[in-house]
C-alpha cells in the first residue's frame, strides 16, 4: 500500500516543526539562565516520531522517553504548552512541574515521558493489557533507545507482551549510541529487531530516516495488534546529530560520521522526494518552513510571557493514599 501525498505532507510538516523547535532550544540553551536543567534533543531523528504518529488513531496511546519533543509534536501536542513547560511556567502542559524531560500530554494520549532507561517498557505492557482487557480498538506505542534493550525491563516486558499477545508496538530508535557508548560497545548482535524472535513476535528493521517507511512499518504493526495477533518490535535505524545532552561535546562521535548522517537528513530526503514527484513546489516548501518558524517563535513568546508557578502550587495535583 502506497503512502498518500497527504500523509507524506503531514509527516514533513511535523518534522519541520520538530526540527525548528529543537534548533530553537539549542540556541536558547546557550543563553545564560534562559532554560535550566539538562536538555536532551533528537535532532536528526524526526522521521521516527513523525512516521509512527502519522500511522496512529487518536485513541492510541504513546509512551515516550527523554528525547520526547518530536514524538509529542508529531502526536499533536500544543507547541506553546510544551515550550512553556520547558521554561517551567504555569501555562505549561504540566503546570511547569515536569520540565523538558518528564512531560505528559493526556489530551493527545501521550500519557508518560520517562527518563529511566527502559522505564517505559513495563508501563507499555500494562497499558496494552488494559486495552486488551477492555476490548478497546486501540494500541499502545512505546518509544525507547537502543541502550534500553540491554535492560532487564526490555526482556521482561517483551516476554510478557508476546505471551499475552498484547496490542503494543515497541519502537526502538537505534541512533547508534547509548549515552556515550557506541552500539558495538553495549550490544553483541547486529540487529536488535532479531530479538523479537525470542518473544514470539515479528521484528522489523527499517530506515529510521525514511518517514514513509516508518509509517508503513507502524501501520502493519498496528493492523496486527488490532487483529489480536500481538505486539511487534520495530527497530528504526537513525542517528542523533547532537550529543547525549546539550552539555555533551560529542568527543566520542567522529566528525565524519556526523557529517555523513547529516547528508541523510530525513527532512531533506522527504522534501526532495515530494518535490521530485511534483507533489510539492519549492514555494510551498518555503511556506512550510516559514510556518514552522512562526509557530515556534510564538511558542517562545508565550513561554517567556507566562507566569511562574506559585510556591504553594507545588502540592497541587499530588496524589496521596
């Protein structure tokens, strides 16, 4: 089944928005006291979030990790609320309490961001079980990095999901590094998708810089899950252009490696394909880029003008037995 022009344009828009959003965060992090705390970006990986989320329905759930911005934007989260949350303001999606690394956006069914490596995997199994138990026509998607596959939570969660045929799509963003460790320093096998065999589920490796390919893999996995055929592991081969965090000088990443992957930019790839097929003009592409810039500029303005939470609000929304 071919991907429609409408879907490809949708994915390009969300990738452009995510790229501009994170480029702006990179610049803001270089300004003293503008944004506090650790900033972890997914620049260069935008095709994964855009491709996956374009294949989902509004009822589906997603769990994300510390590189969450492109997932949340592709899912339809309000850029202003995300930016305000990153700034720690009361108007943020979590009232300024989560910051950049722990955002949840329930209104778009993005229920959790966890920075615990592999922490989202068992939660996804629980969410998938709830969907199955309630006989819901929906799936759960769990995003995680290649480093998570060395955690016990990965193996335990996939084993249970395979056993119970849970409607979960496990999306591994294999960007070549687990923090500062290269892939071959933490994993002895060539393909992480091959690990799916041990848990009775399909495993598929796709080009994570090809948004339509990611979309198609997710669509197939979703159809299987809704048919009661259980989970799927999708390994998306991609690359992060930035360090593990904005304080990381990337001394372990060869400059030529970074340059080579930048030539495989997912945005350039999809826009070139659309323009080459006559589905997008240069003027329309320029308008899309301009629109993304305007949206992000407005998000920054909104965040900077928003109030800080009051100290007494620290105890609001805290659950206690």
